[in-house]
C-alpha cells in the first residue's frame, strides 16, 4: 500500500519506486484535465447508483415475501434456487449473458421475436449496457443478499406479531409496522457498505462485458486503471487514478456512516 | 377486519395479499430457475438443435456430444487440474493464515489488538490500488508463478472479522485460564481445544475461500503469463468470451465446428460450474451461518 506514493512520482523502472523523482500532483492534474475524466466518473457513478437503486430494495422485498410463506418446503425451494446463481463465477456469468442476449440466436431475442419485437443487440448498444449489467447482477445476488434480512426477520420478537394480530393488523400493516422496523438496522449497515463501494463496482464483470461498441458507457475507473496501468505500463498515472478512486470511496463511506449514525443510530463504528 | 371469534381469522384482503405473495415468489422462482434449466438442457442437446434455436426448455435430440468435445479440449483439462490445485492449496493456506491472525485478535490479553484490528480493517476500506499491489507482487518475484494466486489474496479481511467474532464469542477466556492452570501450553491449547471447538467456523472459512478461489480469474489475468499455469476460469474466458480457437477438434468435425462450438459452450458452462453447484445445497447452511456471524458485528 505504501507504493501508493507512486501517484506523486515519476516512475522509472531502473530507479525503482523510491528512487524516482517526486512530481507532486502532476498525474492528478493530468487526470482531472483529461477528457476521459468526466466520462469515467459519470459511467462509474451511473452504473453503481443504478445498481444500488435496484440491488438494494429487491433482496429486502424478497426476504419480506419469503417471510410471509409458512409452507416450509416452498420456502426452502425458493431460497435454495435464488441463492444458487451466487456461486456462478463471473466468467461463466458473462458468457451466459452473452449466449442469452446474442443478437440472432440468443434465447431472449428469440422470445422477443416470437412476440413480434425486432431483435436487440443488447451488448452492442451503449444505452442497454447499464441495464444488462445491473439486472444480471440482481439476478445473481438477490437471493444471497436476502439471507441477512431473513435472519433479521427470524429474530423479531414473536410477541410483536401476536400483538399485531390481536390489534387486527392486516398482513401488509404487520409487514410495515413489525417486519420493516425489524430489519432496519441490518438494512442501514448494508446500505452504508454499498454506498462505500459506489466507486469500486466490480471490475471483473464489467471488463468482461466490454466490447468496442459499448465502451462509451461501460468504461469505468477501474477498467481504465487496468488498461492504462498494466496494459500500457503507465504506472504512475494509473496509480494516481486508482488512489483518487479509493479516496472518494473512503470519503463516501465516512459521510454515509456519519449520516446514518445521526438519523438512525446505526453505524459501522 | 377479521371477524373476532375464538381464533382470529384471516381477512379477505389478507388472503388475496398472501396469494399475491405466492405468485410473486413463483415468478421469481421461474425467472431464476429458467436460465439454469435452459443451460443444462442445451448442453445435452444436439449441435444443430442448439444452433437452430430449437431448445426451449428440455433437451432436443439428447446427446452427450457436447460433453465429449468439452472433455477432449486440452485447455479445459489443464485448467481443471490447475484449478483443483489452486483451490486445494489456496484454501489450506488461507484458512491457516486467517485462523492464525484471527485467534490472537480475539484474545483480550493480546497486546495492541485493537490497534492491529483497526489496521486490518482499514485495508478493507482503503487500498493503494491495483498498480501498487501489482508492483509489490512483482518485487517479491511472484509474477508468473503459482504462488501469485495463492499468496497475495490469501487473507480476506471479512473472513478475519468472522473468525475473530466466532473465537471471541464461543471460546471464553475462562477456558484458556483453566487450561493454563492445568499446565497446558498456549500452542497445545490452540491445537487441542480451540481448533476442535471451532470446526463449524473452519468449515465456513474453508468453503468461502474455496468458492472464491475456484471462481477467481482476475489475479490470474494480471499475474500469470504461462498457459500451463492458468486456472480454469482464464481458459473459460478465452473459449467462452473471446471465442478463441480451441484445441481438441478433429478434422472430420470441421464442417460442424461452428455448431459444435456453440453447443460446447453450454457443456463447458455446466462442467465448470458443477463442482460448486453440486456441493452447495449440502453446505448452504454453513454459508448462511458464516454470513450471520459476520453480520452480528460488522
């Protein structure tokens, strides 16, 4: 981690990291004044906020719905199946996306075709990229994320449910007044962690989903760091970009944590 | 609202609501399950059925040809062997190191433990980034060796937190004191008492590390250059995503190569995800347990 000083130096292979001359903020300035800066920042934020908007509430809804089901077997089956995609590797996940969304023979376009809709080149269309990324991510991780909420729901005091029943609460009222407060602490913690990761969304999947047609919306900070740093061997510049990313993340995390502490008394520390 | 009799009955609205919930869950179930079934069905179908888009739900013209050509592919075989090696050794190293760091941190008598813990958690929240990490690995001389996949990511901070929480809640200090009174050395205490009491947490750690190691490709992508060292995921990337020409097809098949490749992708997906997906239903509760321990105190 101390090698991060590289961001403030002019890296020279022969002199090594510590021997290279200091250049202060040169690479940060270079990055901020680079035309890609705006695009990268916008893409990174757009994708992760979209993911947060879809990926945060859906597991909660799933857990609340599962909690209403009293039949043990149905509940177990739904849980087992929705949890399973989590174990598919990124590489396989991306290839599944590609097979399913292929322009002519992908199953999705075949279904659209039978409904009389023209085939869509999902991965070649920059406007579709975010949705493809976000919804496949939700597909893969909703069941996994729901587990924490289910556990929180299992820990709700049963006497609260009895009281709600005696008071004649409907199911919906019971969910809203008993279940939701019950999972709120867990939800706040997870929200904090998610916001703290806003700038570091999965490099692995986006990098694999990228193609020349969709880079206008799919190039994010971490893929850019990889390309500039390791593929073009521009170490100092890439380190500066990466460091910028980390600092933003830390600031976001601390801010959200502070806000959460104020508003709901739940926080990471 | 509910008619008040001896037992409170469900109201009409509630029953409709419950039906809606069941429908909602059934839709989710179908949406999750269908792609999985489709992949498995495709992998058992004939090349022409897959390329012609005739597979909808069940295998069409069932055959094992996709699997045959997948298993004849030299890259898949090499990758499989390498991945088994990385998963086995990586898990062993990771679990050992995680236990070794988490146990001392769980003891109240350990000097400077909160400082050390803060330092460890800080690395989770803030990292130097890709390039500095890469340069360290390079300076240590691990580039393009098997160690590059085993050591740099051997310890996940999250796992340390889980293990530490477990050790500090389920192994009371009194137990350590009692053993000390009986003349048990610290090392023997860890080996005989702590580890045998911690089997559940060791299982959680091992499973999480093993799945992580099996599915990882990024470290291999940046640290490895020699094909012989590649884990399965990296070969999968070149076959499935980059459509690289793959070895193992004989001359007679060339006419059907295109069709066969399409089929083979499905078979390869199944073959490569199989180890994890088969084991997972049996060990699901360990994963759930792991997440819960971790979430008790983040």
